[in-house]
C-alpha cells in the first residue's frame, strides 16, 4: 500500500474516527494473525466467528487502527486509533474505493464465466511491459478480495488488473462501484453459476454490468467468438474491441499444439506476429488474444505482447502440466463448469503425447436444475473426442462416466474416493500417457495426484 495518512484513509469511510495521532499507514488487513506494527485491521464477522474477539491481540501486535462496529471498554486503545462503522465490510469497501481514487491507477476490471484468473494473469504480464502493474492475487475476486486487491497497490504502481467474480445477481455492480474501472475484459458468457442466476441470458446481463460501467474514455475488450458480445457491446459507452480465435480486431490464428503449449500467430489489424503460449489448450489462446488486445489498445507493441506471452506462467491449478514417472498430468482442478470441462477435454484430445489420453473428472457445482444435463453433456463430449478412458470420482460425477459409456466409450469407471481412483491409475498408467484432472473446487481433484504420488 502506498503510504497514506490514517486520517485520510479514515475520511473515506462513513463512521466515527477517534485518534490523537495521524501516522502514515501502508497496510490494511482482515487477518488478525498477520497484523504487524502500523497496520490497519478491519473486523469482519462470519457465521462462525466475530473478529471483534481478536481486537486485544491486534492492539498488542502494534496495529495503528482498528475498524469495528462496536467498542469495548476492555480494549486498551491509547496507542491504537478506532474507526467505528455500522457495517465493517462496507467500511472496507469504502476505504478501497477512496484509496483507489486517491492513488489513481489505471484499473482494468475482468470478469467472465470461464478463464478469468488465466486471462488476468496474461493481462498482468502484458500490461507490465508498459506499466508497473499489480493484479489480483490468486482468485481474490469477491466483495472482500477486490477491496483488498485495491488496497494492496503500492508506491509506483500504475496499473491494477482486478478480477471480478460473482454467484448472484447484483454482485458485479458492487465490485464495479468499488473499483471504478477504466477498462474491462469479459472472457465469455457460459453456464457457471446458473443455479443462482437461472438462465444464461441472466448471466450475460450480470457479466455485462462491468463493461457497461466503464467510462466513455475507457476501453472494453469482448470475446469475438462469444454470441453475447454484440448484446454487451450495445450497452457500452467505452470504446469496444473484440478479440478471439480466427476473428476479431485482434485475432489468434494458425494454432499449432504441442505437449508444452501452443504456437500461434496474432493479427493486430494486419500487423502479424508469431508467439508461443506455454500452456496447453485452444481456449487458453483465446484468453491470450483478449489480454493481447487490452495491451495493444493501451499502446503496447505487438512484438512486446508476443514476447510477454512466451514467458507466461498461470496461477496454479489452471492447465498446469506436471510430469510424474513419465506420465503427463494436466492439473486443471481449480474449478469447473460444462464449458470449461469441454474445453479441457478438447485440449487433452489434441495433446501430442505418445500414449493414452485419460480424463479423471469430479462433480460440477452450482448448476442447479441443469446439473444432470450438464454432467451428461460433458460425458458425451468426452466420448466424442477420442479419449482412451474417462474415470470419475463421486456420485454426481458418475453421470459423466455413465454418459460417456452409453455414447460408446469402452473404458469408463466411477470411484467413490480420490484414493481408490489413484490406486487404479497406479496399476494401469504407463510412461507417455496423459491425464487431465478437473472438477469444481469442492471436488478437490488435485487429491488424486497427491495419492498417486504417495508410495
């Protein structure tokens, strides 16, 4: 955090502030275990905890200020300022919005049904060619993570790439009002979170809230391959670009897959450069095109963009390749929905390995009434792309392997535990085989690899 006076930071919040000093502060945290001298600690309350209980230890750790909704006479606050607000989460968000306006970086908001974190990583590495850039850590993309991302901006940071996720209608607008984006990327509109939104049209409307709120001098990049982009573009006041595979203002074409990634060409309005993305999957190339377009729209040269993509490294659990005993594991276990499952299976099918291609899949969450159809759709696709086997873990995921079997794939099996699945893999896998691990976060499919690696 760029050093800011405590009173200035407090002025961003609707609350009562009491302090006899006005030090410069450079960190805001919601984790009482990580508070150090001079930090600002914001109390949050959950179903099973109330961080007000930790105020004495936070003060003892040297906190410069605490943000609370109630005050206790037992607290020794002579060395620690107190900012009291009715809603401490709202106070955190107000603090972040105020700090963002005070710091004045270029803020790029990013949302979509699939590929948010990967596209965020790629945008970060490209924008860093021109600006000192800081991006959302991991996937801290919600009503708590976005404020903390903005408050982490340090002295000299010129650009912030802020991932914005959602589960319910109205959540993107909350994040937009905090981040005040100057630019936006929408990766796509798919089926993720349809349980809560009800329809793909509703998801498209929610995702479109971000680009619709970028100001008239800003930049919006939409997926040229996505059918919802035209509708979203009609609600934008910013300049709109499209990027995608084979079409768009910036287009990726001539894709050539290898076991290490994908070589391809990027066309920037007839200026063509060759590049390589060290991540497998055509869908990752689409993400790269979106990130490339954002960089190009901000004056970064095609050659610099191509060079940046060659060095890309994504957040763990996103098409992460791991060689174990000569077997090529693809860890895409972070999350899943039907669209991303199908993309992952297609990437596995296109892989140039010498052995078999095996999908090990878990359940997909937040599909609601679409759960059965969504799991069956994945199984049918798995059978259609020429995989050697599909193995699933858990009762819900069994619908995938059953659908694959009924569609003609001869080698399918469902396991009740990650350990049982790993034991089967130990018996049948050989050097040269490739294995995709994928499922929703709740499925924990990375555990299969952990058990496989254990003696």
